[in-house]
C-alpha cells in the first residue's frame, strides 16, 4: 500500500496519523452523514453525537447499528465499520423534529435482538423519547409536558445494572432516574428529600403510586455536562459547569471523591477500562487525569487550542506490551454483552503472545493507558498515560517539574520505555495490589475478559486478596465500604468547599500547575473543518463526528487493509 | 421603551431584583454605541464603579467640568435613579467627549477599544494631575516624572515582563512594561486561553527587526517573549478582530470563533510573577456586531448579581448564561459578519 503523503499545508485535514502501534487511516468510503450530503449550516449549536449497538443475529454473525443526530434530524443506519458504508439514502430510521432538537442518545445494550433495539433520545427542550428504530412500534415520551425539567438534556444513559432504568442530566444541573415502564404523571412531581451531602442532594417523588422520575439528583452549580458509569457499573462520575468532577457510589449515593478543573467548566468524562482512572476535559483546554483509588489529580495534558468536548479511554489500546501491536484489554461493551471478541485477536497472535495475553487480562501488566480527546479546535489528540507518569506524580517529591509556560516539557512516554522495564512493571503492579490499592482492577478485568483459559489464574490472585481484606462483595466489589476509603472520603469532604474553588488550589483535587506532570499528546491532528463533537473507540476503528454532521471512521493499524482487497 | 423596561423588571422578579441596583439603557446620540457599550461594561466592573461614585462624592463642589466629572455624574445619575430600570441620555458625557477629542467629534462609528483606552488614560491623567495639584487641563502627558498610581491603575494595571535573549551572546535582558489591557491576536476555533498563550510565544527578531544588544554593542538576532508578571485586578482583553488588508487597503473584520470561559486563569505568567494563579471571573463583554470597524454596532453583556444582562443602547434584556456562546464568533471562514466578543473584562476573585 502506498501511503499518501501526510498533509502538506497547515490547514489541510489529515487523513491518517501514526502511532507506535501503526498508522490509523481515514476510510473515505466509510463516511456516514445526512443522505443529501448538503453541508449542514451549523446554525444551531447542538453537538452531533454518535451511539452504537451490536446485535447478535445468531450463527455467530452480528450487526452493528449507528445513530447520530444532525440539527433537527436523527438517523439510524447499519454500521459497516471500516467496510464501505451502507447506502445513505436507506437509513433504518430517520426522524425530523420540530421545535425541539435531539441532543444526545443511547442504545439499550441489554435488550437487543436482530429486529428490535431500544433507543433513548434527549432533546433541547428537556423531553426524552424512547423509540425502536427497527420495529418502529414503540415510541414513548418522558417529560413531554416539560413539568419535570424544562432545560436541555445534556446526557442520557441506560443504567447498566437496571436495564429498564435510565438516567438523564439537564442543563439545569439536575439529573433524573426514570423507569422506562412507568408513567410521568399528569402533574408536576412533588419531591421529598432522600439524601444529601456536600454539593448535592437527592429527592424522591412524593406520590402513592410509583411514577417517574424515581429520583431527582441536584448536583453542584450550573449545568451537568456529562456523566459516566464506571466499567463495574457501581460508580458514577459527573462533570459540571462549576468545574467539578464528582464521583458517587451510585447505589449508596455517597460521594467518593471530587476534583476541580484548573478553571472553567468540565465538559466531558471517561473511565479507564480498569476503573482506576478518570479523565476529564474542559474549558481550561486541558485534559486532567484523576486517580480513583488515590483521589488525586495524576497529571494534566496540554495540547488543545480550545475547549475539550469529548475524552475517551481507548479500551483496546490501553495495555501495550510490545512495540509491535496493541493487546486487548477487555471493554465495557464486552463486559455487558458477554462477548469475547478478543479471542479474534488472540487467534492472530502466536502462542507465546496469547500466553501473555492472559496475564494482561488480570490487569497485572498495564503499563500504559491510551485515551483520546477531541475539541472545539477541530483537533484529535491521543495521549498515553504511562506507569512512570503515574508514579512520578504519586511521589510528590520529584526533583524536576515541567511547567506549562515554557511548553518545552518533554516527559517520557511509554514508547520510550525499554522492554525490560515494562516486564518489571508486572511485579510492581502485584505489589500495588498487595497494598490493597486496587482491588477493583483485578475484579473488573477479571469480569471483563474472563474466559476458560485465564479464569483460574485470575481467581488465584483475586481470592487471596479478598480473604485478606475480608470484605463482602455484593455485585463486583465495594470500595466505599473499605475503611481506608471512608477516611479518604471524610478528608475529601473536609477540603471541598463547593463554592470556593480558590481554596482547592494546591490540594490533591486541584494541584498547582507545577505540582503534577504535564502530558503532551502523542498525536495531535486537525481532522475536521468544524468543531469535533464525538469520539468513539471501537475494536477495529475509531469514530469521530463533527458539528457539520460528518461521521468519520478511522481504521486501526492493519484493520483497513481488508477493505481495500475485498 | 417603557414596556421593555417593565418587562425586564417582571422577568427578573421583584423579589430577585437586587437592592440598590439599576439597569438603565443609554440613549444613542448617533453612532455612540461604541461609547455606550464600554460605559455599561465599566459600570458593571464593581470596583471601577465604586471609585467613580466615590469621586463624585468627594468632588461635589468642583466647578471645572472634565470627562471624569461627566462620567461621575452619569454613573451617579444611574445609581440614584428612583426606578430600577429605564433609560438615560448620557448627553453631557458625549458632548464633553466630542469637545475634548476631535477623534470622537463626529457621528462616525468609532472603535470601542480605542475609546476604552482613551477614557481610562484620560481619567488616570486627570487623577494624577489632581494629586500633583496642577490643573488637569495640561495633563496630557508632558510631565516626565514617574506619576503616582491612581485607582485606575490599581484596578486595571498589570505588568508585562519583556525578556529578550541575544542569540549571539546569550545575554537575557528583561524590561517591565505596564498595561491597562492586553491586545491579543485571534485564530480560528481557539479559546482566549490559547490566544493568551500565543501572545506570550517566543518570537525571533531577525532581518530588519534585529535587536540592538547592549553587550554586543551591535544589532543581533534575538528571541523575545512577553509574559505577565503582575496580574491586574481587572483583566481587560482586547481581541484583535480588525485586520488591515493591504490588498483592500482597509480593515476587515475577523469573525473567528474564539471561546471565552466564565472562569479564567493565566498560563502565560512569568516565573517571578507574584500571583500567577489569580482566578478571574468574566464580568462584562463588549460585543461588536457587523462586518467591519466602521460599520456595525456595539452592544455589551454584563454579569450582575449572578445573572446576565444584554445592553443594546437604550434596550436592556436579561439573558441566560448559555446564550453567551452566541457571541464567540463564527467557525466558518467565509462569513465576515458576526456578533462576536471584542473586549472581555475579567474580574479577579480575591
């Protein structure tokens, strides 16, 4: 394959970019957009979001479907990945709305068959719609009369543990838990206090018969921009216009930790595949990595020229064990749908590789986390969070500190790590586990990639630890019940005056610029003419969308080839 | 006018309406929106307003009319209105302005940033002259002595440190410069944060721009950068949206989308800055509407008691914070016409 020359002029859009695992290529024929392809004039500012769902059609084959919104329109197509896109004039479903625009959507990953999927759509005027884009039979409306909340829906997601419930956040700074089967009632809900804490309060509906919403959460000040459930489904991370990341135990509704942006609102949030880290992006043009276990900012990443709209961990590249390729590390999607697509990867590898693979599955060998970010600057950034960065900032007694102002900071990245060092980190991680640092790690990944070959190895490590700690594990694990965490929680509550973020400066929640390492992106490319609004990492590709309504598919290294030869 | 005023009052609600606060539109006297928009923005810079009103109290018996007394009278008049909302004609101020500076003595559209500069400098000069006991009349800059800082300086003045490194002898010389506002270049689809970083980027002085090095005693290539050493109480940021096009021999407007957050810290501070982590809150924005410097319109949006107001000459509207994004500019390079932020006022939190 002759690689076309990488972009010449400054403003030219990139069609491929290189990483240490290889070259990612834009698949021009895999582009999705409105069928007419008429450039959308972008007058409204509702971001173009992308959702996916995979249905098993029996006999081992599966169909992916994609949903995206552009202006007042919503499209659902069969998604072919890196293969040629379907005929755009033949969407599975197309809807045009009047008076209210779709802002976000989410497929139910639990109730999926080849001829039925459930899609939730949130709107600018606050309403929520539930549709089946394939069957087109059901169409339910929630908050139809806008008596629950009149403001824009900012994020909507099915609740992983409760397939009939979903969570909706609004620009008002409130979130609501709905049950898909319950009515919203004819009158405005009356609420009664249920639980509250610093910076949040939770209410239930005060009615005889259960109705929607089941709960109302009021979180922080100003709009909630995004929320994300942890891979284990227990924890909920919420980012708001007030610049705070707040992490809750969703079931016990207790604050686990908080973080404050350097300045300005936080716009987006994502969990690492093992639940160890959360990355946020915001109006300070930074991405910020926060350690869930240690409740502290690990590092900040500077590269974007404007606000960061979406951050996302790449579940498929988050563990790099050699310089040749990327190893699979389990994903949330797999976890929920119990698929084992990593076996495909294993097949491609030789015997020794797959042997090591099982080690990866235990989460013992994570030396590098990959995450991506896209921004209003039309740029895509990829970042590597390596063990040395994590350790460097943990010490807090570093001698050399890179500062932002002379942007010449050059921090070691994992691709510069010698191989032996990476191997060493296996041992390091084991010791970290022994300290009771990350029980979550083991369990999560165990669940994510559990299969016959590595199950026993996993359990042997995890079980020993469990017996040491003698803690009950309801679903997966419960960090909040651990003593150390309670102490941490009290501490973090203590240092968290919600309306005085200045005092937080210099604390673990908002360190000074020179107190934590500054990452530089390993990839920084202009890939669109317009603001980027969506970024999804998939097994064989990554998908981006921009405000104009163009959905691009970027084949991962080696994944685009099959397309050219078929 | 009356209908609009009462509607605003209704919209805010009598219980929510801040005590001792007045929202008054300013009548346009023929293309004086550049003036009205800046005056409104300054009125809602709390510390500036307080100082102007104090001045009014102290100068009750002063006979001599200056631009500052006219400004004080105008602010006092707004602050002491019986009604909470309405309109006021800043006639005396405009007349005085036109009398004092021939640049503004016409009915043409003027540059709001030039007016802001002129106003702040004039007020500072008047105050300095009063301090020195001389007549404010001949204050316009012939005194060479280092003048005492006035409250205008206390509020708006910051310091830049200009570091130049001679590429021949490697000597670094630094020179401090005071500023009342920063003028930053704008780029498409960026943030004000990025524009400020760009402002402090290292530039190489070469060819005809070579730098005279005191050590080498000759013109040398050098690297220069300017970073903020003292952060002002109110940080006024001017976005350079009017660009001179040689081919057209006129200024065109650059409508680039430049986002500005409600909360701001600076990245481009010098290593010896005294308070580099100062947290700022956006309090006012002067917005230019239209396609060029000599056509179009100025309005301002201000924050008052937690909510946002839009002042368009004599019209005052309450707006949602989420509507501020309408004033970031336009992401497409094709369109020149826009309603885009032109001067941002950030108030330090502490």
